[in-house]
C-alpha cells in the first residue's frame, strides 16, 4: 500500500484503480472526469478521459443514484 492509498479511502474498487491517476481539481484538464474518488480533503478526482463531465463508469453511477431516488 503506497502513501496515497493510506491517506485516501476510495469509495469503490473502480475508484481505487483510478487513484494512481487521480488529480486535484486545479490540475484537471478539459475532457477529464470530475468525479471525486475519495472522501476527505484534499479531494482527488477521477481524471479519466471523457467527452462530458464524467467517464462512462461514473456517469452510470450517477444515473443509478438518480433513478433510485425516483
């Protein structure tokens, strides 16, 4: 377990896999996923390549949350 893995607790196994590629908000570039992947500051974001705000995995999770509320 490296220093990042000890310091930040990812929400899912996918997020844990994204952790080595995660970026802080100010380091994100256009076309990178803005989903936060840890539960404490400083927040780290997925940064996977995307055509919108979220990568396909996080977009699906967002849609699941919206449909479960209805």
